[in-house]
């Protein structure tokens, strides 16, 4: 029996702990300075908007931890003595570990604007950020958000829910157009505006104004916008300041191999804070998303229990919700037009819905799916991409992928018609969305 | 009851605040007329009755139009956890107290509502004109209840449809419960009374309708000749054939969230309270003990009552059948399904009865679990464990526990309302059927 400490009780640390418990009798302790119990960071917005209470954000009931003999420790780890395998906590406690898993997550990027420490300037990552926003936004009328990513739009939706007039400053040509293809990005930009958010594209923050509280910002177009809250949401970076100037090898994140091992024996790193020494082809070395954290947590537990496994993130997928538009992506979808990639893009004539399927121009292999307002089944898309199915086969069977609830508008005919027009193919849809067909497809 | 979500929930559209306020006022005036009539300050008057009902309806409908029309379609759960009515605040407690008091009067002291053999007065008297118009009889407390109940399903149904206007599943399902309540539970039975036929709700089914096999009910049916026989045969067919087949094909939702009146009220008027259901493991334990015990009791009771009917014996296995029958009616039929089931909506959620008490739901649940094609599939690894699905599950199922493992969901208690699928920001659920290979 070994003594395993995990720093960070986010999705990656918790998944590691759960799987370690399933597979072994080791002593497991989860440390976090943020909260005693695991909560869903992705749901912070729903707590602020009043969709859920704080207790609803916790995926496991409080009894769960005792029942599974996972110890919880709420403290900050100040430093680590890797030689003697010792952790030093804020309270001055020395904890001796046999195995250490680093799952410290991310921290918001700040780019050192003068006066970014004024009251009323904040980000959104940790629980304390939410508390700050909650306290401060009680009686304000206007807010500005800088940064056009996923957290920025969530903050916009949050503030908007409390009738705070919100302006978003986005550097790109359209909202998130550094990730989304242009058509989709335009659709989302329009949707953001439809909700009454003042979206300023190709605009950046130049100056923060105010003496103790923020009172206004100036953009690089020299617009002055008065505001009582300024949200800084220009991305996140691995939360690794504690490890600077130690033997632990770090770059932008903690460097790990395919088995999630760091350069120090018995020390592993997972989740947002980990950086792959050698990323899988087509993948980034740091992928700060929920799903990869979960997969790494599971993998590290297997590795520690002696299985010869490697981290395999599978086919890339992600999802988000931009106000009312759900977004799903499977496989490779690039924001820019690529030479050997052909794209079939269908947009619903009236409603904010679209389907994009990308495939290789020469081999005709399907590469990726990008969906707005339409749900696809992950396992089906994953399988098509994994099996390198060609576009014709995929289009014929496209109904297997639809995951919208019953009675939703069937747009597969329109989509196929457009695909036929665009590619000169003559595809006829295979019938059948029935669950049985899907299950049979997945079984074979 | 009118829903007073105060200004917080009202959208930022400039005029909508004012409009919503007027809508609430119109509804409140309608309600006040009813209350005045209840206290006998207004005497029975068809015009006033019409205005009262129309104003309450208009209030709720206009309020929902103003609430949802000016904002893009989508999930509308903002401030549920802070507005008084939906988060067990003062308004919620007041509403619960008023509803509970109303149920107590309704079941046990209808004379305080104005029921009188030589001419009604008060609230019940206020409804006499409508009752006479429909069936040539004075109103009873059940008539008043039926009108208000149906009205609630209709107007809150419209509100629900506005709220979920982006989801066709929700719209169709809600139109279905509105139709079955209005046509089958209200209009048809009243018209049958007018034609001197036995009162019968063709969609109501034993064991929810526990009095179906009562001696007096069977006698009443038999006395009514052919049509009575038809009702009897239909009632039995529902239990032994129609319901099992439909449940096999579609799961228990065909009844619980598409047809049933209790479910109908829960899904419409109760929608604002769905998140109050208890999700704890303890609650699940209590649920299983309670609901199956009640099922056993209702089966025993019915067998006993039938035994007494056919043999003339008062006792069945040492049980006084008529006493058991009346205790069941009091404790389960009235106190549980009415007072707690609806009266406590704002405190315990809208499906307390369906989940912990309803023997019909228990039977359908067993079928759903073991003999049904019904299945909710989840979407691989897409779940971000946010908790919306579990929070808004009115049956208190910890839906997230399945979704975050990518597991299918087949739970006996699931009524297939589809709200988990609607509120999930990552599109993780699809309700559907598969060939499970039994037939
Ligand atoms: C608002 C928001 C919305 C998001 N939405 C999505 C989404 O929709 N989909 C998606 O895929 N991803 C989303 N993400 C990203 C996702 O939440 C992260 O990728 C994920 O939470 C990372 O998990 P983790 O376990 O690596 O780290 P974290 O969840 O960051 O957990 C790390 C924990 O370690 C603690 N810690 C760090 N250092 C120390 C120390 N020295 N001592 C003690 N404790 C320490 C931190 O306080 C923190 O509690 C979102 C993020 C945010 C902020
Ligand atoms: S609502 Fe969707 S994403 Fe959130 S916990 Fe439920 S299944 Fe997961």
C-alpha cells in the first residue's frame, strides 16, 4: 500500500482518485486550496445565473468520499521537496508521499495592463472569482468583457442574465473566428448581438480607467466605454508557479511523457497543467478541456497500478453553448480554408442551425464534423473518423449520427441535397435513425 | 395560483416590465373575484364567473407571453434559485399553505366551500351556473375542483409551450396532456352526466383509479346497460392490454407525461417547481419502499373488495375490506395524492405523489424497467458534469451519474418528460426505443 497525494481536486485529480480506488488499496489524499469537495467548474455560470444551487454543482454526494476512502484536505501546497518526497502546506504541515500526482489545473491569463488590480476587474476560473463577481455585480449597470473565447461568452451570458448592459471586445474578425470557420463564427456573432450584447469585433482593450474602482475602459479604436465591471477572459495557462525553480521540468506546462510521468520518478502530472512532450499528430501539447483531464485521470490510475497503458485522447471532440446555440465538434475542423480539405456546409434557411462535414479532397476520407444547434452522436462520428470512412459512406448513413430529441426537424434531406449539389455525387439516404441501427453500427 | 416571479425574471425588454405587471394584475383581479365569491361577498353570477376565469387565464397567458416572447427561444431557468416562488421563499410557503388549506376543505369540509343540499353558496355556489349549463345539475366540490384543475393545466400548459418553444418534443407532449385533461377528464365525463350516463374518465386507469372495482362503481356501471358494460370492459382492457402494450412500445411516458392528469398538472403548473425534487440516495430508498408498498396495498384492497363483492363476505384474509378501502381513500387517495401531492408543490417539487405514492406509476415502472423498448442513451464523453440534468429531473433521478459515465438510463421512475435532454447544455440525452428482443 502506497501513500498517494493528488494536488488539485478538479476533474482530472478526482478521476485519478476514483480509478485508483477502484483498482487498488492505496492510501489516497486529494488536496485543494479552492474547495473541500469537487465541484463542476464548467457549471460556475449556472450557479451565478440561478439555474442551480452550489450543492447541485457537486457531482458526488458528500458521503461518497468517505465511502470510497478518499481523504480530502483543504489547503494550499506551498512547496515540494522532490528529493525527500515531501509536501509543505500553507499551515506548515509536512506530508510525505510515495506517489504524487500534480493536477493543479489552469490559472487565468493576465497581460499586465496598468490598473488591472482595480476593484471591479476580474476573471472567471476559480470559485473565488465567482464570489468576487457575485459580490461586485450586485448593483452595477454596465460591464465590459475583453476576450472572445468560451469563458468570455459565458461571462457575457451571466452578466446579461442580471440585466447588466454588456460589451464584448473581441480581437478577431468574428467571435471565436480563430477556432470556428467563418460562417459559424458569423452566426454566433449575430446570435450574441440578438441577445443585446454589444459585440465589438476587431477591437482590443487599450486602457483601464478608474482610481480605486474601474469606471471605464478605452479600446484601441479610442472608444471610451464606461463600466463598473471589467472581465478579463483572454485565455488560461497552466497553474504551475509553485513548481518554478525546482527540479521539475516545465515549459509552459509540466512536461510529461505518454504515461503522464514527469522527469521525477513517482511524480505524475495530468489535466490542464500537463504538457505532452510529444503531442499526438494533429493535437496540441496542452489541451485545457474537461474531457482530456478526465481521460488523463483514468490513464494515470492505470499506469500507477502497473498497467502498460498510454494516454490516448482519442478523436478530438468538444462542445459548448453560445447563449442558446449548442455547439459540437468531432475531429479536425480548422478555422482557415485548407488546400486539400473540402467542406460541405449547410445552414438552415431560417433557424440558427448548421452542419459542416470536412473531408480530404484526394482520399475522400472524412475528417471532421462541426455542428451548431444540432446534436450528433459522439460514438458514431468518432467511429467514422477512426475507421477512415469515405465521405460518400458517411453521408449515406448520416442519420445514424443525429442525436436531437424526437420530433425535431429532420434536416437530413436538405443537407444531402446540398451535399449532392456541391460535390456532384448522387447520394441516397439510408433510412433509419432507430436506436437499433445505431447500436448495430457501433457493435460491428 | 398565479405565479409572481417578481421583476427579477422579467426580461430586459423596455416595455415588458410594465406589461408583465399588468398581466399579473389582471390575473390577480380574476383570483380576487373568486376569493370574494368564496367568502360569500359576491353572489352567484354567470358573468362574474366568466370574468374571473377569463381574467385568471389571461393573466397567466399574457404574463408568459411577455416573459418569453421578447427573448430568443432557449432554456429559461434564470433566477430559479433566487426567486421567492421557485426557491422556497415566502411566496412559495404562502402558496403551499393556501393550496393545502384548499385541499383540506375540498376533501373533508366541502361545506365551508359552500356545498349545501338545499342550494349551494360561496365558492361552489359561484360555479352553479357553469355546472347547470354543462350538465343541468348544481355544482359539487368536485366540479369546482375539476374546472380549476383543468384550467390550470390549460393555461400553464400554454406558458410551458412558450417557455420550451424551441423543443418540439415538449410542445407536442404538452398539447397532449392539455387535450387529455380537457377532453377526457373534464368535458366527456360532464357531458355523460348530462346524458344520465355514469361518470367515466376513459383515460383513468386502475390502480391510480382505485375506486374502479368498488362495489358501488361496478354496480353503477352494470346498471347503465350496454354503455356501462363497455366502460367496464374498457377499464379492464386498459389495465391488461392497452397499457402493457403501450408501455412496451414507448415506456411509461405514454401515460405519465403524455396522458395522465396528475402528470399533466405536474408538467404544467408544477414546472416551476421541478428542481425541488429530492435527489439524495435516501430519498430513492424511501421511494422504492413506499411506492411498492402502496402498490401491494392497493392490490390487496382491490382483491378484497372484489372478494366481498362476489362472496358477500366482509372479511378477506382477516381484513375488513370496507375499512381498508376507506382508509386507503383517506390516506392515499386524498391526503397523499391531493394534499401532499399538489399542496406541497412549492416545497417538495411537482412529482412527489407520482414518485413516492402512485401505484400506477409503480406498475408502469416495473414494466418499463423489464419489459419495454424505452431507453435514454447518453452521448459518449460529452458530459461536463454540470448538473443541470439532475437538478431539473422532477423524479429526483441523478441523471448526471449516468451521463458522466456515458451509460444508458433505464430507471423505473423515469416518466420520459425529456427535460434532461432539453436543459443539457452539451446535448447528452436522447430518449428513444430499441428492440430489446422480448417479442
Ligand atoms: C468557466 C469555465 C467554463 C469551462 N467550460 C468548459 C467546457 O464547457 N468544456 C470543457 O471541456 N472545458 C471547460 N472548461 C475547462 C475545464 O473546466 C478545465 O479544463 C478543467 O476544469 C481542468 O481540470 P483540472 O482537473 O486539470 O484542473 P482544475 O479544475 O483547475 O483543478 C485544479 C485544482 O487544483 C487547485 N490547486 C492548484 N494549485 C494548488 C496548490 N498549490 N495547492 C492546493 N491546490 C492547488 C486549484 O485551486 C484547483 O481547485 C471551463 C473552464 C472554466 C473556468
Ligand atoms: S446536463 Fe448534460 S453536461 Fe450537465 S451533467 Fe447533465 S448530462 Fe452532463
